[in-house]
C-alpha cells in the first residue's frame, strides 16, 4: 500500500502496479484546513478511485484489492494489532501441518479465535464494507514489525504488545499451501 506522495494524479499508476489501497494522510488534511476543505479533498480521492476502478478492462470488475490482475502472482497486506498484555493470544489459527512441515505460518480454515485481536480486526473489515481486505484461509504471515522474515524473527516479534503483521495472499491456482490436517494451531 503506497503512502506518502499519493495524489489523484498518480493513483492510476499505483493501481496498475497492483496497489490495493492508499495512505493519504497529509494529502487529505494539513494544519489549518477546514472540515469542508478536508471533505472536498476526500471526495476527490474517492471519486478518482471509483473512476479508475469502475470499468477495468470493460468488465466492471471489483476494485483492485478484491481482484487479482492477471499478471500479479500475489498481494501483500498489513494488519495492525495490539493487545493489553503478553499473555493475551493474538488469535491466529495456523495450519498445523504446514507449520510442522515447513515452519511457515499459513492461516487455517478458521482464521481467527473469536474475540481475539486478530478476529476483531478481521470482523472490522466486514463491518466497514471491506470484506475483500479480510484475512482468509491460505494467507501467509511473512513478517512482523519489520523485524525479519525468519520463523524465529516472527516468533520473537509476536511476543510484543503491538504487531504490524505482513501477510501474503497468493493468487488462486498459483500454489496450494493448505495441507490437509485435522487440527488447528493457535498463537
């Protein structure tokens, strides 16, 4: 997700590159802006986004975050989580066979423990009309807090009270990361 320097003039370039959203803080509000100015800037961004995604390829496709462009092999998204104490579980359900065999953290069929920080985040995507941004089975956790990508790095960072979790969703049909297994592993 591109942040910094995003404008209505360059959104199309980012979308073509596979962006699924934008960080537009100062592009929407700068000190001294009135509420009306902020509203008008936001309206311009939303209008441009809708214009760019309304009729992609003449097929009326879903916005980029919900679809995979034919040339894209995967998308990456970040989940910002916090918890009140170290004993509170994040609520991820990892596929136990993939974790055991490869050490990779791939989400299981039931992706989150009810009421957990991860479940609350995931449900909020549905509540905010962004179900295409919710984590699904097969999404893989590849990094936490920019702390490295090894299994040990991820495990270390998951002990923190704050976690910025980077997930990768592979384009359907590219590879099958789900290995059939009966149980779930949670962390």
